[in-house]
């Protein structure tokens, strides 16, 4: 819908250059009115879909997995412990995250491709902070939790996407059987 609005506006401006009339102002006002009337319905209908499952339900039992974020003060040797986690499809996991490092780190749960795409965005906005259902950013020595239900079988990744951290080894794998 937003792309259609941009196309309509581009056409309206082209017509304005040709006609130099007030018809264009009326057209633009009509387009914005039509788009804004439809936007709430579409926004309500779209839901965030996560590739690795869905946010967990705090009222249900969950297995706890502790994940340490470690950097030992080195910019070239960063890691998660454990680096490989195996869960069952349908299982709910409470990740207890502990940043034992000397820098801020994050835990982003997604596919490898999604994390690559997000890492590129992080290069442009390195101070972007996460407190999402599938990700947390923690300052040094900070702790946090992430509750997740794995609804799909496959391999997923958890990673720190702060520029340079992934390249230094800060990523791991989740296998959902």
C-alpha cells in the first residue's frame, strides 16, 4: 500500500509540472485521505512473524538454558557458551543471558540470512539497541532473559550483531528437532 501511495504521489507531481493547476492539490489530498483511512486496518492485520518460532508464554513451563557472553577483553576472540543448543520442536526455553564480557553484547535469534541482513543495518546504526521478543542487548556484567517457543524444526542462529563481534566469533547454533 505504501508503495502504491508513493507511485500515486510521483504521478501527481508529474501532472502538476505539466498542468500547473490546483487539480494536483486535490488529488494529493484525496490520496492521503484514502491511504490514511486504510492504514489502520492493514496495520492491525499485519503481525510480526519470526522464523525461529514465537515469543514464549510466561504462564507455561520452560526449560532454562544459561548462555554466557564472553570476550575476555579481546576484540578478536568473542563467543557464546554454549555455542550449540539442541531443543525439541514445540519446546519453550527460558534463555538466561549473562554478559560476562567487558563490552556490550547482544543475543539475536533468527536465521543466518536474517542475522546477516540485520548485521548490515547495525553497521549503519551501531548504537541500535534491542529489547525484542527474539533479541536482547546487555551492557557488560548485565543479565537478562528471553523466553522463546520453538515452533519450527530446523537450524537457527543466535548472534551478537554489534559491528565486529560476529566476525570475532560471537555466534552460535540452535538445532530444533
